[in-house]
C-alpha cells in the first residue's frame, strides 16, 4: 500500500510538471541590442540608431501566442513598416472601430506594464485580421502615441 501511494505521488508530480512546462511561458526584455533581431524578424529591416528604445514581450499558452513590441517613433521607420506589413486597414481616432480595437487590446490579460493603449494621443491604428495562414485566428495592431513618441505593436494568434 505504501509503495502504491509513493508511485501515485511521483506520477502526480510528474504529471503536474509536464502540464506546467507544456502550458506556456513568457519572455520580456528592454535591452535594445538583444532585440534588434526581433525587430528585424518582425519588420524585415534592422532598426536605425534613431530607434533608441525597443521593448518586447512574448507570451504563449497552449496554442495561443501574444506578442507586444514598443519602440521609439521615427516617421521613416513607420513608413517602412507600413509598406512591409501590407495590406493594412486604418481605424481613425474617435471611430467605433478605433474604440473596438482599444478594448480588444485592453482585455488581453498579460499586457506589459509599459504598454500604452491607443488613446487621444493616437491618431490612428493600423490593423489586419487573419493574416497568418497556418492559424485559425490572428490580429495585428500598430499605433503611435504622439505624446510619448513611442510606437506599439500587438499581435495575437491561435490555432
């Protein structure tokens, strides 16, 4: 009987560890040098020196991935990103689509503390839906807070 309990405990602990490890995790950094490759992977070019700050958070659970990035606003960089990430739609501030997007981003449970939601300092949000072919759902939002001079990216997807 003692041996059965011991085996049961070991199996329970191993099952819990397997579940914990396979459920997901998170990565966050504000080290610009380490994040240059993430910027390049995402936008197709290396950030110029004028993009002084880069912040990143990745989070995953089972088949769900969420990706946040923030970086110093630079008009020419923004133009290159918009050209690279086409097709994009635009939600202008004070429209129902802008408000819907704001609420969608806001309800993400693991938003980083540094994330600034689109607000009155944001003129527009660039977005696209279901753009990752191998996933059943994906959303992409890109906006700039003109007061803080930071650009933000939010990507959420699942199978």
